[in-house]
C-alpha cells in the first residue's frame, strides 16, 4: 500500500478524533458521509444510521479541561482505490471533576471512502474496555 494513502487515512482519522474531543460539529460533519453508520456503546448495541444521533453529543459541548487523543498501533488496509479501513486503540487523556488525570481506552475500526477525491468517514465500530 502506498505510504501516502496510509498517511492520508491516519491524518483524516486524527482530524476526526480531534473534532470529537473539541465538540466541533462543523468539522465532524465535513469529514463524515451523511449516511454514516456505526456500532458504539452509546447506541446500546444498535446500528445507528446518519449523523443526528451524534449531533446530540456534540451539542453538549467539549470537556471543560484539556483532552489529548492518541492513536495507538494503527493498521491501515486499502480495500480498493477509493476505500480503506483503519483499526487502532484510542487513548483519551483528560482530567476528572477532581482534577485527577484519567485515561480511557477504546478499540476502533473506521472505514473511509474517497468520494470526488475527498476521504469521507462511512462506518465505524467502537468498543470500550
């Protein structure tokens, strides 16, 4: 696989995760296809379609303290010229209400599809541990 495409997928994934950490809805929806699907803990084992489910969490706003998101051990696989999957462990560092540093972890798989030359996030599966 082209190192260039692997870098592109890592970059758009980091931008997506940063938009989540900042509750930046505008950036998030630019990176996502309107028909995005997902399985994630907040969806209670249901397949969620579209962006409206996610908008609720963005409307709550960003955390009041700094957040750092790290992508660990990413594996990118090209599924064709215009599709790729990335799997990784996501670590999120933040301060709890008492100001104590905390780290949460999730395993994530995200599928990206290139449409008109732009990578769009089309599906993800996130599990927390």
